[in-house]
C-alpha cells in the first residue's frame, strides 16, 4: 500500500503528460487536416480555371482553325467570364503555410503550385502588342500546361490521400470527369459550327 501511495503521484503525472501530448497531437492533426482541405479546394479551383481555358482553346483550334496568337486574348476574355474568387491565392498560401508548420516536406511540395496562372499572365504582358511573340507565347503556354496539369493532379491526389480515403475517392472522380468539356459546351460548339456554315452558304 505504501508503494502504491508513493507511486500514485508519479503515475498521475505520467498519465497527465500522456493525455496532454495526445490532446496536442489530435489538435495538430485536426489543424493539418483542415488546412489540407482548404489547399485541395483552392488547387481544384485554380486547376478548373486553367483547364477550362485550355480545353476551350484546344476545341476552337480544332474546329475553327483559330490562330495561335488569338489565344492570349481568349485567356483574357475567359478570365473575365470566370472571375477569380477573391483572395484565392492568399488563402492557398496561408493553408500551405499551416500545412508546413506540421509537415515541412509536404508544405514544401505544395508551395507555389498556384503560381502558373500568374506566370502565364506575366508572359502575356511581356508579349503584348507583338503578334509574332504572341504566337510563340501560345506554343509555350501549351507546353507548360501539358506538363503542369498532370503534375498538379498528382499533387492534388497526394494531398487528398493524406486527407482521407473518401476525399481521395471524390477527388479522383472529379479529376477524371473534368478532363473534358461538359455536354453543354459540346452543344454550344455544334450550334456555332452550324451558324458559321449557314452564314458561309448564304
């Protein structure tokens, strides 16, 4: 009994420390999970905006032989039609900083994944007013997007896997579905083709 009485304060202290550490771990895990959710959502939004522009550009080029130097104007037009949510990039950077405070390696990997839109806009500013430069820029943009979108998809899938099994499933389904234009867009392009065909025949 004397031994138990002597050990009881020590055991109480140890249990208290363990519970405190467990609470800290669970709180940090919740914060990391919440930050991952925000980063995934923002990356999906950024990806959607870039991918829509690419898919529409590719479709116009295939159907109507739109010159490459017109794609920079198209990007500007689509950015007006699809306005960027306010504070999107700031929110993403904040979420990644929060992730980095718990997982520095993951934070490093996710850092600057949202930088491509700003980089493309900077290129467009440099090429403004120069037709030949715009044509070259369109080719560069195509090459960048062809390599960037798969890389971004891989980062999103990795983050989704860390967030949870259900998130990984939903993200994979969304990424597969969003790689093509919706049926409504296909119908719109078909109507535009018919309109152009009739105008040429008249």
